[in-house]
C-alpha cells in the first residue's frame, strides 16, 4: 500500500490511526424537494482568505464560494436555512454581513426556484435594555427578511433572555411579532448546549415549564406558525412536543444527535428537519430522504445511519463550536478554497477532533475527491505540527 492510499491522523494518547481512503461514491443528485418531509440544511459562510477575519473584526465573506455551497445543497433537494447559528450569528457574522448574505442567498434561491428561510433576531443592536427594545429590534429584522422574499425564522434572542422577567414577557413579544408577519414563520428554540446565554428561554430553566409556555404561544397563533425548530438535543422531549403541537404545525428537528429516528418517525408522528448536520452530510441524507419518499425504510436506515457518527463528532461538547467542523469538512470536500472562518473561529477545534472528522467522513464515503481531501488533510496536519 502506498502513502497516497492512506492518511495518518494523530490520536489524543500520542498514537496514530492510519485512515485508508475509500473509493468515492457517485451520489445521485435530487434537485426537487422531498415529498414525505420538509428538509432544510443550515448553511455556513465561507470567509474570504484575504480578509481580516480576526476575532472582533467585521466579517469578510467569499461570496462566490458561499453561494456555491448553497447551490450544492439545492442540488440534493434541501431548502437553505440562512443566516442561522451555523452561519456564525453571534459568533463573528455581523449585521451588515447578515443583510448581504440574506439578500444574495434569497435572490439566488428565487432564481433557482428553491426554498429559503432566514433567521431574524435582535443581534444588530447593542443598546437593548427593555423588553420593548427587544420587540422593536425583532421587528426590524423580521421586516428586513420579509423584504428579501425569504421566509422568516424567528431566532431565539440573547437580549430577550437577559431582559425578560418571566414567561409573560416572552408571550407578549412573540405575540406582537406573530401579529405582524406577512406569512407563517418558523419559531426557533435553541437550547443552551448551543448557546449558554439562552438558558431559561421561555421564562424558566425547567424544560417542562418552558415547554408549557412555548406550547401556549404556538396554540394561540397556530395560523402564523409554519413550524417550530427545536434544538434541545433530547429525542424524548422532541417526541412529546411534536405530539402536542396543533394540527398543521410542523416540528423541524434540530437534534444533530438523534435525527435519523426522529425524521423516520413513529406510527403517529414524525419530525421534519432543519439541521446544521445536513450541510456536512447532504448527499447521504438526500439519498435517505429519497428512499423515505418511496416508502423504503430499510434503505433510509442504511443511508442515514453512517452519517450519525460524523454528526455527533461535529456537534460534541462544546457544541457551539460545531461550525468549525462544518467549515473544515466543506474545505476537505472542495467546496471552498481554504480553511478560514470569520472571527478566526477555525482555531476552535483541536487537531485530534478534526482528524477524526476526516476519518468519519471517509467512512461515510462523503469525500467526493478522496485524493484532494487527503492532500489537504496532510497539508493541514503538517502546518499544525502533527504530521507523521
């Protein structure tokens, strides 16, 4: 076996693992939406390698590569969830860059007849002190997203979590928002595993109490809610929540640890999907969802199962740094010219962690050009001082 057939990746105990490259798989494209599930992939942004993308600096985005990655997702049947936490909201992507991103991405989606939904939050203002301030900030961003023609995803707000004194404040702010939206929105409940500043969202750190408030809101405004996107990483909670939702309101799973079973569903309910993981495993997830459309559950399981170890590694603790793995895999797969992120976030995961991502992507046959991926992996290991 020649050196070009394998890559040695470092292990935490000082040892090495030889990763033998698998043959690439010719994944079938699926440009039309799926019929049995609605599926969004939350896409990352590609940093301009010539930009001053250092911590605290305004984001400089490689627009060609960023939009090209969205076309990659469209080719496999996914809608794009734009300007979400995957795109580094609150972690390097500033409001001017968010606006440009949503404008460009929405225009491209409309040209291609693809589905897009974009995050509206309150992160463009640093002067929010009261619940009324938060409401006005939300309305600003909701209005902007609507102006681009994108569906709105109402993101969880760090500022509301800080200003609210209890459940009634959440119900008031969200009721005001839902009373003014043009079209049904997606409500996004992001758990503290993804953002510790959102602890106690919906007015209580007790999940059962927060869920009761959330369901009260959705029931009162079900005609304005397309679905809810829940990222609490609890399959048990999600299964109970989706059964309690009003008829016609979807549950878009955000559980990157348990999504295959949640999407597959049970005898009475299933989850749709809005997942950052799908940005990393799009071809395989597409094959699985196409099988689900045909009612072929065995093929669904066989196609989706190999993606789960990779997703769980990407999203391991500290979960909020999963964006680094998403960008690293995009670079290995040739979707972007370099492994650079806005805010310098490429430093947020270790050499051992990223080496394991390479191995798991190889296991799942998600490296479209294994020779390119191996070349880039070796270069990166050498530059990190971890080459054998």
